[in-house]
């Protein structure tokens, strides 16, 4: 065979081999390709078998698994609707989303199985009616047990048992960068869960005001998305434990733009227990004027440290004075917990009641010292005082209402007049079984409120309320 013939045979053989191989490959590929179908679901399943990896065995790392925490928290977070009569509230970034000018919406956290719920004071402040909607859509009347504007917290009660509640966690041991979940009802979107990290602790953002300058701002800052309606909702760790009550957002628009702020549960627990036991917060005070230490202040005052809390004044007969603290001292710890700024100091002290002892660690020059201070209240009492209030005032006898009575009369709060004799109430035309709900537009939630309001009144007052049959009354009185 010639060389040219041999080359032709090789070329033809290669061509036929390639053709046969192509036919075989095409046939195999055709068998593996999904057939045309009329079901998108079926086609996706067929394609997935050949194009996508099997992810059924993938396990989410424990530190990034939010499912269990979310399930625990959702069951214990409620939707709160507050109704306002005789006026409206102004909208601000702290308040819930308004469905109409006389109604707002927020969130709350169930903290006991028998119906006690924590929320923000600004969510229910001045409300004439409170509706609490559970995660399973059951709806209940809410009674205000107590409020504390200095921490923007409030305690309300619903008349139901065997509730899911959110277990208290530990906010002291939170670390920067730790994952947290925010649970609430933004824009009335119930049971919304968002995730973020702890961005900072002990933040003071200047939103609370108090006439005695006793407001406490020591917020946990996170980047979990929080919007109007989230106020009063839960901030939880990955165990589903409550570590804070979502309270505020940093925003120029009224909606979330990056950071949110929560009252730490370490403070929440103390405030709520006070409201439950006394109806008001019992604050223990050191009795000092303070400021943050920084490099400039340290240089000006020849301090040995550049962080902590500088004592610029010690009040006479105060807890600090009796413990031996002096102007110029720098407090660096309370009860063994480090103090780097005023917010931390205020929170740590505010966890205690008058009469409680706290261990104060401070620097005086280069010397580190420890003293024990017995806290006092604003009036200088070194013990918790149980307030007593008159239930007989100017010829009328008053009685607090139970939650069952309030539900029956479709009220959130009020005080009932049980007897009326000669006096100012009778002169105004008010009869027995009248329920006072407001005096000069100020809510009357208890006999304590009634006493406090009337103690500061002089001249004419306006009394609002209703009788047991629902007949409403408005009376002008000389006081």
C-alpha cells in the first residue's frame, strides 16, 4: 500500500470513530436531560438532580442558628394597641406606628405565665384603653400596673394564665459583636424577627427627661433592624433569653437607619419588681454630681486614670458623703463591675433600692480604695418607704378597681367613688359609683395617682369619668 493510501485510511478511520463517539455521547446526554414537562416543580426537581449539590446534610453552625431563639421569643412577644380619647399624641421616633390619629401600636414582652407584660412607657402613656394581642391572635384588655418615665418602662397585666413567657437573660455578660435578635410588631407586622450584633453598651442618647434629673440611659446598642411599632418588644440572645427591651432608634426620618437601642434586662428586672410591689420605682442614690473622665479632664485634675467617673460634688448627708467619698475621686467600679462612664454608673446604682449597700471602688490620686455606701432615696431616706395614701378625700371615699372590674366597664384605669357625703365632690354633682379616669387631662390609675394629682392642684379642676352603667360625666370643681 502506498504512503498516500495509508494516510487516507487513517483519516477515514479517525472520522468514523469520532462520529460514533459523538453519537454515543449525545445519546447519553439526551437520557440525562429532563424531558419537557408541564410542571415547573417537576422540572426544577429533575434539573436539581444534575445541576445542584445535595445540601440536606449541611448543618448551620451553633453560633449562627437563630431558629430556636426566634421560636422561643415569638411566643412571648405581644402586640399592644393603645387608644387615646379626648385628644391625640404627637408622633416621634419612639412611638408606635399610628393607624389613625387616636390610636398607636407597639409591642410588649410577657415576663410571667400569669399575664404580666413589660413594655415602654411611651407605648401606653395617656392611653384610655389598652388592647393586648397574643401571638396566637387572642385579644385581652390590659391594665396598667405602673410606669417609670425615667427608664421608659411600664408594667401591664392581662387576665389570663398559663402563658408562654420570655425567660430573663444576663445583659452584664453581653459582648461586643455578639448576635442578638429583635422581636416585635413594626408597622403592625406581627411577630417580626430581625438579627444583628451588639454594637455598644451603656449608650446615652439623650432622649429621656426627668424634673429631678433621675433619668437612666444605659442602652444596649445593636444593628438589628427596629422600626416604629417595635417599641416595647424583646431583644434576645441566641438562647432565646430576654436581654433588653427595644426602646429607640437613631434616625433622622422616623424609620430605621442603622442603629437601635434597648434597655438592658439587668435594669428592667429591678424596675418591674418595684412597679409590681410598690406601683412606683424606689431609686437608691449615692448623692453625687458626676461626669465622664477623659484625657483632658485627667490632665486638668492631675488624675491617675483616663477612664471612670469623676466626682465633682458630694452632697451633704448623702450616701456618698457618709461613705467617705470626696470631690475629685474617680469611681471605677460598683459591686465589682467596672465603670467607664456615667451611664454605666447610673445603671449599676439604679439596680438597687434605698437602704441597699453597694461597694464603691474609686481612685484618690494614685491610691485605689473600696468603701461601702448605704443608698438613700431622693428625700434622704436610707430605707424603702411604703407610701400610704388617703382613700377618703373631701367627703368622698375611693376604691381601686380590679382588672375584672376594669374589663367589665371597658376601661384601662380609673378610681371608683364608693361613698359621697357633704363636701366638694357632692357640691360638684358627683354621685356614688362614679369612676374617675382623668383630672385636668391627667390619667388617674390608682388612689396613689389621685392623691398625687390633687396635692398639686389649687383653684378649679376638671374631672372626667363614667358611671357603672357607662354614662359619661364631666364635672368642674372648686379645689
